[in-house]
C-alpha cells in the first residue's frame, strides 16, 4: 500500500475548490478502503498567488479534514511552476504523486488505475486525453496542431497528454535533478526515463469558475514547449541561408546568360548578385552564431546526463 499525494494547482479557484476537495476525499476514501493507498494519503493544494479567497477556502477545508493540505506561493508563478512546487514539497513524504488541475476536468476515476500500473512497475503513468469533446473547438484543434508542430521540431512528448499524471518516488527524484527554470513538464518528464504507461482520460466540462489559462499564458507555454527542447529553429535559419546562397549562384548564371544574349540594363547584374549574395552570407552567419548560442543554451540548463535505474556494485 502506498502513501499518495494528489497535487493540484489553484489560481483563483475559490468557486470550485470545495466541490473538488469533496470529490478527491471521496476518492481517497474508496482507494484506502480498497487497500490501494494508505489512509494517511492526502491532497495538496498549491495556491499559486491567487487574488481571491482561494487560500482561506483551503484553510477552511483543512480545518474540516486534515487530509486537505496546502502550500501558498508568495506570488503567481504559473501552472507549471505551481505543479513543480507541489511535487517537490510532497517528494520525501510520499511514495507517489498524482497531479491534476483543480477544476477536475480530467477523469479522476483513472487514479486507482494509475496506482495499479505503478504497482506493476511503471514509474510514470500519463493520462492521455481520448476525447476532448468538452474542450472548445478552437482549443482542441490548436492544441493538436501544436503537438504536431512540436513533433516536427524533434521534441519528445506524449501526444494529447497534458499534466494529469502519476509519478513514483524515483521519477520525482529524477525530476528534482532537472535544474532548469523555464519548465515545460510534458517535455522534461519523458527525458527522465523509467518504464511508463498511459491511461485513457475523458475530459469533462469545468463545473465552476472560468479558465485561468489566458491566451498569453497558453502561447508562453507553447513557446517554452518548443524552445526549451529544440534548437531546430536555429537550424532552419542556417538551411534558409544555404538555400539563398544556391539562389545567388543561380542568379549568377542567369546574369551571365543575359549579358551574353545582350539584353540587360547597366548596373542591374551587379545589384542583383550583391543583394542575393550578401543576404545569404548574413543569414548563414546568423545561423552559425545561433548554433553556438544554442549549444550554450543546452549546456546552461545543467540537465542530468543520466539517471541510474539499477546498480549492482561491490560492497
Ligand atoms: N493555474 C495556476 N496558475 C496559473 C494559471 C492556472 O495554478 O497561473 C491552474 C488553475 O487553477 C487550474 C490549472 O492551472 O487548476 C489549469 O487551468 P485551467 O483549468 O484554467 O486551464 P484549462 O483547463 O482551461 O486549460
Ligand atoms: Mg481546466
């Protein structure tokens, strides 16, 4: 039997917390009655610098049932950092953590299944959205287009998985070794390794309150999701420069042929050639400088080079 923490980030969620806390406690009751988790498992709400009464609601809920716990961050740090804060706080106290958004749009009935899969040796269990019917059309398609774009940039992620997942103790210890600041958990967690599994997650509608993910927050997340893992955009610059150089040479041939055939305007050939040639040289140069910056960027993250899964060493 494992001790479980359910970590849930909350930003201005006063309207929904009571409802969500009730559902989570009920789930913990059933799971401990079924012998899946210990009775001292708990819910950890992370108040991400809310401007409303979120924290006092959490305090009140804690007064009623001590299994509702919380930490309150000094200011708003965003969804990803809030989840990280919760997981790192729970690490060391528990055997595993489930992260789920406070609005419980994810299917929490998957959690017992996640715990079973952990017992079968999976260190990470991803909730994968099998149906996004409840998501607005625009959000659904933009998210899917984004996952495809990420894939084409060489970022390894789990398709249609957001941040509903189970992580065992060892995976949490692995995660703690990633020192970077612009965190995009969906990209980092697959880098930790270990055996993983997925469960089918059916998304439902938000029961109270509004979405806290503004367009700006969403675009920032998407941008981090690519630029924190891939330097392919820089490679694209170098490739563009090379293509321009090829065009410059084509232009050279065209200019020479025009001269031989005698139909040209004075000054035109040198101008055309210079424009293409200088343009390509500049673009290639930016690409080369960018390559070095890209390498520094990857170095500066101080990511762990490896994480040992098993070892058998002399005593
Ligand atoms: N959230 C957060 N900090 C923020 C924005 C959102 O902790 O700056 C939390 C929010 O309270 C919720 C989760 O992140 O628990 C997901 O947000 P939301 O449900 O509003 O996003 P959506 O489901 O619409 O993508
Ligand atoms: Mg939501």
